[in-house]
C-alpha cells in the first residue's frame, strides 16, 4: 500500500513576518530620495532636479555594483545557519567586512578621476553636468559607511531578522529628510545640499548598524569577531570571491542600464532629464517594495538550501510569489490612477509634469511586468546560484536591451526616450523568463546540495 504524500504547508506567516519589516525598510530608502526630489522641485530649478537625478543614477551604478556585499552575505550566512553552522556564519561576516574595507579604500583613491570621467561621457557640458559632478563626489565619500551597512543588513536578513535592518533604514531615512529640509529648503544649497544631507544620513546609518550588530552578539560570538588569526578564517575566500564576483557582474550590468536610462535624458533636454529622474525614483520605490518579499525569499530559501530540504524550498518559493504578484499589480494601479497627485507632490514645474505624463505608461507598467524578476532574484540568491543570475542578466542586457537601442538608433528613425523605456521594460520581462526556464536546474542543485 502506497503512503500518501503530505503536502508541505506554505510558510505564509514566516514569509510575511520577514517581508513586512523588509518592505518598510526598503521603502524608507526611495522615500528619502523622493524627498530630495520634492525639495528640489519646490525650492530649486529643473537643472538641480536633473543634476541630482543624473548624479544619483551614477552613484547607484557605482555603489550598487557593491550591493553583492548585502545579498552575498545574506545567502552565505543563511545557508550556514541552515546547516546549523553558527561559527561559519560569523566567519562569512568577517570576510565580508574585510572585503568591504578593501573596496572602500580603493574607491576613495580612484573616485576623483572616475566620477568626472563618467559624467563627461554621460552628459554634455553645462550647469547640469557640473552640479552632477559636485553632487556625486560628495556622495562618494560615504561609500565606506554604505558598505558596512550592507554587510550588517545582510547578516541580519540571513539570520531571518528583518526588523533590525528596518530600524537602521528608518533612522537613516529620517536623518536624510531632516538634513535635506535644512540644507536644501532652509539654506538653499540645491543639489550640493541634497548631497551633504544624504552623506550625513549614511554615516549615521552605518554607526547605528555596527552598534546594533555588536549588541546582538553573545560573548562567544564577540570573541570570534575579535579573533582575526583563526585558521578557519583563512579558508572560504575563494567561494566568497567567486559568488560575489558573479553578483557584482550581474549588478554592474543592471545598474549600468539604469544609469543609461537616467543620463540619456540629458541629450533630449532638461525637462526630459528631470522627468526621467522622477520616474526613476518611482521605479526605485516599486523595486524596494517588491524587494521586501524577495528578501523573505532569500532568507527562507537559503535555510532550505543549506539543509537540502527541497519540499521546504518549493514551499518558500510559492509563499513569496503570491504576495509579490499582488504588490506588483497594486503599485501599477496606484501609479496609473494616482499620477496627477504624485506629480503634484514631486514638482510644481509645469513643463516637467507635462513631460513626465508623456512617458507615464512605461513607469506605470513597470511593477506589473517586472515583479517576477525581483522574486526569482531572491530565490536564486538564497540558493547561492549567482552564476545563473549573471547569465540571465547578460542575456537580457546584451541580447535584448542593447540590440533594441541599436536598431532604433540606426534603422528606425533615431533613439527616443520612449524607445529607451520600452527597451528597459523588455529587459525585465526577458530576465524573469530566463530565470524561470532555469528553475528546474536550480531545484536539482538544491537537492544535490551544490
């Protein structure tokens, strides 16, 4: 007599308990950016808005190339804890801190050449480019603080604790808002004031992150962190570098695309540049909201993958997919039907509002058409398959985004802002299709423990 297979219950409650603080934490970041944009929209000019949008996009490209420190730490820590290897989890964090310090030191040396060079390519000479360079250099000084915060957040999410990252992000967002209102609204410093405000908030966030990490450790764990000579710390660097290298390549491709979308508007005029800056802030808001359940998928999947528990792996995947789809649909509806209110809150410049409305269908459709890409990113990250993620991103960028732009530029009457946004939507659709096709292979790797 065959035994009936009992279905594994879906961990909806566990996913929600991880996702809801993560959503609040993630949304705090773009809300601060929206306050930057709103302050400039009401207290400055279209040039300031465009400069901050351009500079912020470059900062995102340069900084979020290093975002693997958060996602990589989450996956490595979560899989170690799934194997009940608490010591290994601590060692992963130590290696991540060492890598963060090395990257920060290198960046502080080269940024004075890299930033002006990049912006001289992305934007034509003029006030917008000059303001963007000043903004980006100021923001660049805070990279060491950002990298420390990424490592700490990665550790806590891997340990299934998204509440502490929420406290860190909320504190940082509030500090950014207060400093922004003082420096932009009060002192009238424009784009430079917005940069110093964000710089200050990132320093505050890093100090709080390190403090909370230290206080969360017991005496034995603190002793482990103090010991940088233990032989176990010398091993595992190859795994760390290969895994994070693939994540870095994948992130570099994506953020390079986002930077292009933000900067190409400078060639279509200041109104298009400013409109794109607003639309990218809304894209960030949607992506951070979706990333809440993607973070939950990372944490749940990493523990299941570490234990080699395939049924629990599938349960975590399904439990995070359903709410992410609902969030994508809801945000598309809010963006479409609330476009008038949203634009009124963000700027009182009529020419910028009119230009943004012209391209609004693209940003409204983005959450609906791209939620699956964020969801599968979380699943593949949790399972530690960064190589598959890099391959999917490479296919989407080099096989879809770039060819569409080249065809439009040389064979279809020239490049337009609408074509750029259409290519970006197509990239996200293809990325989730490619990852979906790789899911059976991912399942086999989880079962094999590889």
